[in-house]
C-alpha cells in the first residue's frame, strides 16, 4: 500500500511539474507579439482533455463499463462540479484584496478545511493520530512558505497589497469550498463504490459544460470568440494548449486514483506539499541557501509524512467513521450487539 501511494506521489509531482511548465509557456510567451489571456477557455480545454483521457483509461485500459450514475450520484457529481468551477473565482478575487504570502499561507492550510467539512457536512471523524499528522504538515508547509524569501520578494514587487477583511473572507470561502469538494468526493467513493476514473470523466464533463455555458451566456465578456480567433490567427498555440490539457489530464488520473484508494486527506497532503518540495528541489538544483527555519519546517513535514506511513503499514483498528446525530456508528453497533447477546442469555 505504501509503495502504491509512493507511485501516485511521484506521478502527481511529475505530471503537475510538467503541467506547470506548459501552463507558463502558454500564458507568458508571445504569439505574434501577443499573449494568450483566456484562462476560462484554457480550463474548458483542460476539463475536456481530462474527460477523454479518463474515458480511454476506463474503456481501453481497464476494459470496464463507465456506468450510468443514479439520480443521487448525479446530485453529488453536480455539487462537486459546481464547487470546483466556482471556488477558484473566489481565490482570484481574494488576490485583489490580500497579499500573496497570505494566500500562500491559506493554501498551505487546506488540510484543515477538508477535516472540518468532513465533520460539518457528513459527521465523519478520524483517528486522533490523523489530526496530529494534519497539524504537523500544516505547520511545516505554512512555515516553509512564509520563510521562502522568493515569495516575499514577489509580493513586494506586486506592490505590498495590504490585507482586508473582505479579502480574507473570500479566501476563507475558497478554502471551505475546496474542503467541501474533497469531503463530498470521499463520501461518493464510500457510498457508491465508484472508480476514480469514472468520477474523473463525469466531473470534468460537468465542469466543462458549466464553464462553456458561462462563456456563452456572460454578457460582459467575449472570451470564447476571442480565444477561438486567437487560435485561428496563431495556430502554433493549439499544440501548446493541447499539451497543457493532456499533461493535466494524466496528472488527474493519479489524483483520482489517490483519492479513491487513500482518501481526500492523503491526497491534499500530497498536493499541499508538492509546491514546497518543488521549491526545495530548485534550491538544490540552483545551489540556493536554505535557512535553518526552513529546514525545521521541512522536518515537521517529514515527521507528519513518516507518521502517516507508519499508520498505513500498521493494522488500523480505528478508521474514519460517520456520526449520525452525534452518535458514533461503531459504538452504536457494539451496544446493539451487547443488547442482543443479553436477550439471548
């Protein structure tokens, strides 16, 4: 199981580091003296590519039927797709009112809203060790990002924007929506026993449909027609956009497999530490200095990851269990069994 998770981690890191490079290429290089600035269009292409790759994986590689979702499952998929489409807009808007280090700190704490929304929405609890692991990793990643001098320099170049309560509120909504998405996906896996690939297909189809509808109906922008005109005028960008889409799609295969096999908390642990490890790799690659405080932060993260690995290898007697009306279902089942044995005696 640890080896399987390690393969998923390497896959996510590799695919999304490549995806990040292709994204930078598409959005920063010049095509005929112009830059491509149609980001919602890029997200539509990304979602369509992910749906296609997921469908190929299910039908041609795993040779399984995609399956037809029930009405209740469609509701869960629509909820996830809606939140996935809307949540980033709050993050983008928050950047207009708060400084970049604050956003980085908030994103570093994504594990906390995942646990919180699991409890608030689905009454799902976790072993005490899991909360300790989340605290260690969140503290380590947050400290590392705050001590990362390059991020501070970038924030200064952005004009040193001060934080406002409105901006912090937008960031909080963004994080809670992300947590709701992950907790809902966890619930779908446990309740409906779907595969990660089938969820990937349906969620990306719904997301692409929602974003396309937004592009068609939004009276304040002509992004869809502008993007298509740009691609027609500069055909070279089409190959770059497709490379960007398929790199992200392959990365999503690893993400949904991790989500299916190991749950939302493990997945978010991988994603929140990815940027930290990529920065650490660049330090070694370009021979930059790593401060003592940053090494201490890395130590906290590795301690949390080590505890996570030990928990996965040890036979766990306590798993995340749902709660109904504040009553742990496992305890309820034990009490029922005791009453039945007393009646038999």
